[in-house]
C-alpha cells in the first residue's frame, strides 16, 4: 500500500520525503485557519444546486456569501441563464439583533413580482444559524401564497465542510421532486453528478441518444424545474460525481425504487466501460449492439488521435489534487494509460473507500493526501519530482511557483474533459503543458 497521511495533522517526513504510514481519517471536521483547504457547507450545497438553470438562488446572510455565484462553475445552459445570478438579503448588524425574517419575506415577495421563478432555493448561511430565523416557516407561507416551490437549504458554513453541503443539496432536491413520485416508470435514465462543465452533459447525452437510451433528467447540469420533476419515472440512475450525488441516489432508490450505478466518463477505458455497463443494466439487445458499434468507432478514433503524444509523455510524473476521490481514481487510470506515473494524489472530500482503491492502483512509493494544505503539496511534489500538477484554480499558482506544468481539472474550466473527445483534449493539454519550453527557463536562473 502507498504511504498515506491525514493532513489535518501535519505528518512527520522521513529523509525520502514520505509521510510515515498511517490510516486516512477522512470526512471529519477540518481545523480552522490555513491547515485545511476544504470549502464550507454553503459552498458544497451551492455548487450542486447552482446549475439548475431556471431556479432562483437567494442567499439569506451577509452580502459576502453571495459573491460565490457568477461562474463558480463552467456550467452551460441550453435555456435560462437565471442561475448565473445571485441575490442576497444582505444581513447586517441590525439584523443580528432584531432578526432577518422580515428582510427574507420582502425578498421573496420581490422575487415573485419581478421574476416569477418555478423554484426558489434559500441558502441559510452562518449568520442565520446564529440568530435563528425560522426560515422553514417563511418558506411554507411563501409556497402557499405564490403556489411555487420555496426550499430552505440550511447550510451554515460552520456546521461542517463541503461534503455535508453536498448531502444538504441532495435533501433539497428530494424535497423538490418527491411530490412527483408514484407515476409509471419508463425505460430511461437520469444522470447524476454531472454539472455540464464546458458542455460535457451534452456530449454524454449524445452517446446515450446514439445508443437509443432516453435521458429524463440531469442532476444538475443544464437542468430545469420541468426536467427534474420527471426524474422519479426513470429506471436507472447513473452517478458520475459519487462524492456529491451518492446520497441523493440512495434516497431516490429508497423512495422511488430507482437503482443506481457509479460510473466515470473520464478516460478511454472508463468511458467505454460506463457505456457498456448502462447498456447491460437496461438489458436491451438492440442497445447493446449499438453500444458496441459506438465504442469501437470512438475508441479507435481516439487511440489514433492521441498516439503521437504518447512518446512525449512516457515516464513523466504527475501529481493530483482534486475535490473528490472518484475523479482522482479516473485521473490515475488516465495517466497510467498515457504511460505516466502518479507520484502523489490528494482530495478534499475523498472517502476511505476512495483511498483504498487509489492504494491498489498506485506504486507503493506514491503519497496519498487527504485535505492537504499548500505547504504539504509543495513539499511532497518537490520530493517526488512531479512534472505536472492536476488540480483547481487554487493550486495553479503553487505549480507555477514551483516551475512545473499545470492542468485545470476543476469546475472553472472551459473545455470538456469527459467522454472520448475529452480524452483527446486531456492528452493534448497534458502534452502542451508538460513539454512547454517555459519550464526549463523557470527552473533556472533567468538573466532577464
């Protein structure tokens, strides 16, 4: 097994730069201050719900929380762009004393007068958790008054970290769709855990359309109120981002009898396996036949297109630090397929099961990190001689400071990395980044 650490307690480092072996203790509260990079509960709930295109997102709290809105994800819409805006009750010192209930009621009234949305999500942030506004009662009254859905997402940031926010978002979605359960099932699927970054949900839906499989609802990339309420009729849920959507999938299985399977569309092998798995589970021979044809054509084309890059990438070393373990597992497999070695992998919200799978995929000398801070990432990448770091926007400056390449695999990106076309984009980006001549200059003393 690879050496593993829990980085909310700083590890002791040996001469080789490897943390002493210990067990990963994930999903516990992070320490305050600079040790943790985990986002707050509100953040987790917001990133899951935000791509619902015609929903109204009202932040009940200080104005600062509402800054987490425009383009927090590169989620694209084929319809409304209301989701890209954020609104706040702008609670202040006076509201701490007298409460913010009246502000919230007035805000809901104004929303309905000006926008008439089908659903309003109200995010109760830290300050509301302190002053104790009865947001649930306000939501019930608003639903009666305006005959729309008004759903409270009780997400004070101090109550945990991002994973709890994911679960709270799932509970809010269950509240939204539960009244529409009980209708007859159809032979169709829902896609959970894809947020249509750079249009990826459209790519995946096109594969299923070619296979002859109908997609009823997507959670939550390019979703709308009307598509979401159809979801209880599906025969199967496929879950891509397991960290954010397994809890919802479990609730849908319990309440609507919809089984689920966790899949990944990142990487050639994973994308092919995912399509075959869905066709097998639906048990339609015509679908299986079309799936074999599609996978054969797309796989051959992809292999031919990435073949010129493989000699340039063979033997290079990669470091990974992403949000969830499911994505990390797919990335390790992708690098292995490119002939590269993953020397470090870390996540913010990975589970014990994720780390066990990673341990079976990695070389014993690799390092696994849970919730690492920048100092730890820098130390281990330097010791392991990483050539490229795959992460999010927060990790980019660290990679550049160290003079190593970087690949953005987070939700701000603007190019698709899922599906067969995503394999080509990923391979091309890794090659361009890792083999850029700028790194040789960055690692040496530059005279100008």
